[in-house]
C-alpha cells in the first residue's frame, strides 16, 4: 500500500518465437500516484509506448508497477512483430 492505495504490477510476457517491438498499450484514463519513468511507459498518439519501443524477445518479459485505487486493464493495441 502506498498512500492508502494498492500497488499493482503490469507484466507483458512474450511466449512466442518472435520479437515484439514498439508495443503500444491502451492507457486512456490510466492514473498512478507514483511516478512512472517515461522510459517505462510514455504517452504516444492514442496509447502508451512500453519500454521506449524496445523489443521483447522469446520468453522475455517486461514489468512495471503503479499505485491506484483500482486495477487498470491494459490491452496491447499495436506492436511490431519480427519472426526469424
């Protein structure tokens, strides 16, 4: 708990044999009482760019935490996929 609000963790995991880059998440109305570094999650057009657009490799993951009254239901709305 931070400022009497729960802390939530968001984890994006790649379970495919492809690399996912430029992952954009829905984030309309998203709020956090703690600061989230722009290199982790930054506003981009109609969503939020995850990890500065850097890729997630096979079985890789990326996580961040935020603090708010309720859980926010992030959805991937766009990404670049590269398979070898």
